[in-house]
C-alpha cells in the first residue's frame, strides 16, 4: 500500500482553484481558477512559486475551464467558449486553434502521461446526459460509452488503451474502467455509491493505483484503489478534498482542499508526497 506525507498548500488568495493537472515534465501544475466571476487557466510550480495565468489570449467575456491535457509540456489541450460554444482547443507555440468541432458542447480533454492519441473527452447528449468519445489524430471520433444518463470525467492509463471515468447509474455515482476499443463493456469498480458527481478518477503513471473522490463519509475526500477496485484506502481527512491528479513520476498527488463546486465556491491546491 502507498504511504502519504502530510499535505501542504501551494496556492492561496481570493480565487477558487480546482481541476489541476501536471505538465509531462513535472515542472508545472496547471489548473482552473475561478475569480471575480471569470474562469482562467493558471500554472504554478509544485513548490508554490511563480503562480501566473496561462497565456491563452482568451477574449474578453470568454472562459478557459476544466482540467487541461498535455501532448508535451508546451502543447496543451483545454476547454474554452471563446467562439460561443464550449469546445476543445489546442495551444502550441503560442497559437490557439480549435481542435474539434461538434454540434454539442465538449468538455474534459484527457491524455495519458505518454501524451499519445487518442484524446478522450465528454460531450453533452441532451438534457442530463453525457457520453465519452475518443478523438483520433486523423480527426475521427469514436463514441466509447453508450449507457443512458451520465458518463464523464474520463482519464486514460499511461498507455492510452484503458481509461477510468465517472458514471451515474440508477442514481448512484460510480467509478468505471473500460477499454478504448469501440464496443468494449465497462467494468464497475465502485462497490457502492461514491455519493458525489465529481469522482474525477485519475490513474497513477505505473497503472497500479487510481486516485478518486468519494463522499461516502459525508463529505468529499480523496481515496486510492487498485484498478480492480480492491484495496481502497482513504488519503485525506478533515476538510473536504477533491479533484486528485498524480505527478508524472507518481511521487505526489495534487488536489483541491475546499468546496469548489458549492454555490459559494472555495478551494486552493494542496500537494501530498507519495511513497
């Protein structure tokens, strides 16, 4: 079983920080900051230094949101509504381009630590429905989930061939695992309702553990488990914690402490060492 050091904060201030991810070289943590009614991607070093907004040339009145994904440290995929509809965009070498055009809003870009195609994302499918798709390098889209209701928050294992995600089934919020192959059946890893819609599962780089959020104890906390759902272990306690993400070397987790999805949101980023 992994052991976890004491957590320490790396952001502070008036903003609400959530949905963090690491650049592939581990030098930066990029995250969404909600402040003064606007959402912008920011970055900070893991020691809390050099906090700054990401230079995405976001137009006035638009937002860049969600957990970003990386092909390389300088090649990022993110969500923005800069063209009027929430969509996937890619920023590389200072140029921002729309990565995928869809008739419905797209969210949650996800790439494994190897930064290889396909890119996973989730998309609205009518009222109270979401599904997960894979976008290939050739621009072809393959829908991966087909159940009724909500399947969202995908994140692939490092090889990009298997992924975990949140599914809402019969009123329960569960973690599922599935192959990226078309027609693959999901495997439910949760043995009961996780009691939060923000499960946000995230595999470790070596594929041995999945970090996720569960609120079974009454409020959201970060947990880990094996890819078969066994050996569940609670990582955080006390104040609510959510949105975990492993560092590329597997030696740290970053997550949000606070209530970033509440009606009155709050939250800042915290890091915890793993051994």
